[in-house]
C-alpha cells in the first residue's frame, strides 16, 4: 500500500504511537482523520500536524461507529483504518471486574467494532486495510499485568482471524506488535525502558510492512526469537519468563513504582 491521497483513520492519536502514525501519514500525503477520547489535546495535535480530528471513545461501540460514519460521510471512503487506541491497567486476578471490562472493551472490542462497521464499506469496494495495534505481549506475555497480556493475545487472535477470513476478498490486515516504545505506556516499566525504541523508529517499521501489504509488524529482533523459543519448549520459556518477571518487579521496587498503566497510543 502507498499512502498518498489515501484516506486513513487513526484512533488514539493524541499521543504516542497514534500521534506518530498520524503525523507520518500526513507527511506521506494522506488524508488523515485523527481520533482520540481526549478531545482538547487530540484536536490541538491534529491541527498541528494537518489532520482532521473527530473525538471518539472507542471503548464504546457508538464511538467507533460514529467515527466511521463521520469519515464515510465526509471523506467518502476509508482506505486504512488504524485501530490503535489501547490502555494498560491492573495486575493479577484481583484486578476489579470494572477494570477487566474496561481494558477488554478498549483493547479487544474496539477492534471488533471497527471491523464490524468498516468492513461492509471495504468489502463493497473490494479493497481496504485494517491495522490493529496489539503488542508483543500478544505473541509472548506481559510481565506486570494479566489484563494487558490477556487482551493483547485476544487482539492478535482477532487480527489473525480477519486476515484469514477476508484476505481473499481484497481486505488486508496488519497486526502491530511492538515491544517497548517510548510512550506514556512504559513510564512505570523500567525493564521495557532498557530496550525501548522511539515512536519514529516504530513508524518506519510499520510503514515498511504496510507498503509490502504484510501482516505482522514487530519492532525488536528479540520478539520472534522469543516466540520461537516459546513454541519449541514451553516449559523452558515459562521458566525464563519467571526469572524475567522477578527482574522486572525488582526494578519496580527499586524505583518505587507501581504497576505500569496508562495510554499506549
């Protein structure tokens, strides 16, 4: 896919990965509609980069549908929908149900609702691209937060299903699975900070795969190596992850941090 004159929607575009993607797509000559729950900051950032802004809470189906309906009515089509917004909350099974529900709606159901409402348009045209931001946690795990690990596994599984089901009907799907990236998401995750890349580096890797109409986007060479180790010997991989979790939690204790959380987009 090339980006000039394409209509591209990016959710979670007020900061981090979403803002970096939206900025680059504008620079590539695309017509960009940026969206975020934070209307004030999102609108200001969109104006700075030359994108149109539409406020939406993607944790609610009405927010996703309203965004898609607005773009179709205004721009007339959607070539690439970047379902990027995501959050990280909670720690283990003691995490309150309301937070499990919230992270499930934002990290999983926002992708489902996006596909539900944009696919009919794309299928009618026989063309379209869905970019779903998951995480390397979808391939591996997340050492701090069970809700994050669970929902990112689900997000990746849904992207896989979409690619399998609609790939022969002109629909392309990509799953963005980064490890640590310098966004608000890792502000309390010192282990991830040790190998974190910039959002600009992530964007370069993302556009490279999208230009090739690819599916899986990873940002670190360690991701697929660890994924292969996981598949080859689950017992050894689990043991290594236990050790790594101990290291991660010790770093948190040393720096006086709580469990990570916040926006990733």
